[in-house]
């Protein structure tokens, strides 16, 4: 316990954390002063295994997650694992995620080397990684995502997330992205605009673009069940002749497209493959086309993916720094026209995903087991803290090959996104408890 004790005494400077070790010994950290009535009551943790403290201290991101999954770490009510993670990481804002990374230069070097090797995503490995991440039970994603199954950051236009439903925030994101693609150009063309959606997810954005612009869309991804679901959606909407989906690597796509979108894709490409990504997409885009990328990013220099995420959630994944994206794109003829750092939007999104996951605890544990459920909670809460208390953002980047491809000023983005938002109401989540109560 001495190593964990040493770390926490240095870290906890506000509020109070109380740990009861497996032998019954109690450790207190922080000045305290809060009460249950004020909402600042001490967070109480119980370690149930003699190995827990050392396992956590050596690499907090992995150790705490595994200890929680295995039942070695229990958070006592009224708090939960999310409260604990946000409490601890809020104390380390000045140094970001470093407090949670491997302790000691040698361990950090080893993890950095392991992360670099893991980021090499040849086609076979890329497909295996995608299946690990996205080929889970359909029902799982239905239980915590929005009605359109957008598995990326939602766009909260109000600083108070309580005023915006997840469904509305995801609709607003799609409007914002479509406007940045300058999709309104489709109205001036004498043929349907051709769009390539790389890493199309569950098809929501591809169907959205077709609905509002009548364009032809090809969505590609590597998870078989995702593509099967996308095809079912397109057929049900009666647009499967215009919106097509293929189980294929973007590196195998051929043809010419007027627009290219990649939403939540670059995190899976891997830095060794950025040159290939920018070179191939440059070949696919028409001379007067626009490419738009939305991805998680680092508001700082390049780093490495933590072992927890690589092992349990996104094998082969890496969250890039802006410098890595811009430098590589410039080498292959791209011109960056717009960059927007979306700061706290993903923390609000992840908070809502966490709440919906907790809401369906019983069903998720029946589908998988308690260990999986706890792993998912730790993943969502850990990701939330990175966007709330850490240094992660979302990068939205607009690329062109010819600067004449977009209007002179940026008003077109906000005018078009406003038009799209006014064109339709956000859907209602069919699992909303309020609907069940109303029906009863």
C-alpha cells in the first residue's frame, strides 16, 4: 500500500478520499470538509484483495480499471466509479493524464514502445481490430447510444448539457459536419454528388447526407455486423440504390468522389499509416472536392495510447496531435482550410452514454457478465475524464486540393447548419424511461 499511499498523498489536495485496505486499515487523503448534504461527502473505496493497491499504483489507468473489473476495488454508495475517476483526475488537471500513466521513466518508455508497435495496422490486423471494437452485440449499442447510433462525439450548442438531449446533439453534429463538407454545392451540380464515407459506423451520416442532398454515398467499414446493419437501414429507407455500404478497407476503394468524410476513423488508422491515408484519399477526391475529418485529438504534442484502451477497448488505436495530422496531409497535396477544436462536447456525450449504460445494467450483465459491465463503465468514465479533466479534444478538419472549392468566407457553414437543424426535429430515443412512464 505504501506506493499507492505515497502517490495519493501527493495528488489529493481537495475534498477527501478514504480507502479501506483489504486488512481493514483505513487511509485518508485530502482536507475533507464536505458533507452528504452538500454533495461533497468523502469518496470511500474498499480494496478487497491484498494485490490491489500495488496493482493500481504501478499503472493507475490499467490497474484501477482491472481492479474494478475483478472486484478488487469497490466504490461505496452513494458514489460510483465515475465519481471516483472524475474526483481523482480533477486533482491532476495541471499535468493532465500523466498522474494516471505508468509511474517511472522506464515503464513509460516501455509502454510508449508497445503502443507504437500496436499502431501498425496492416489490412488483416485492421479488420480484426475493428471487429473487436464494433462487432459486439447490436443490442449493447442500442442500449447506450442515441437513436441514430452515432458512436462519436455529439455537438452540444448549449454549455449546459442538461438542456440538450443526446438525440438533438447528435443531429446537430451531423448538420455541422454536412455544412463543413459544403454539401450545398450538390444543388448546383447536374448530377448527384458522389460521397465516400470512410468508417461509416452504423450508417447514420451516410443516410443523413442522402436525405438532405440526394447524393450517392458509399460507406465502407471493417466490422461485418455494422455493414449488415447499414444495408438493412438503407433498404428499409428505400434508398439502397443510392446509399451503398461495403465491407472493405478504405485502401481498396477505387473511383472518384466529390466529397470524402471520415468520422471517428483516423483514431484507428495508426500513425505509421497516415501517409497512406492522405495519399490514397487524395487520389480518390475530385480536383474541386472537399474532405472532412472528425476525430479525437490531443491538445498538445504527440503521445501514446494507454495500455487499458489498447487491451480492452480500441486495439491498434491512437489519438493524434494536430501537428501529426497537418504535417502528414501537407506532404500529399492537401491544403487545410479549417480546423476546429471541439473541447468539452465529448465529455458531455460520454456522461450521457454512462448514464444510459447504468440504466441498463441488468440487461448488459445478462448479455455478457458483471466483469464486462464494469469494464464498460470504467471505459466510459475514463474517456469522459480525458475530455473533461485531461487534454483530449475533437479535431474537425476541412481539407481541399484547390482553395477555390469552398466559398470565400465561412458564413456558409453556420447558415447551412442552421438550415439543416430547422429542417427536422431530432428523433426520440425509444428506450427513454419517460416514454415508458407515459405509456403506463
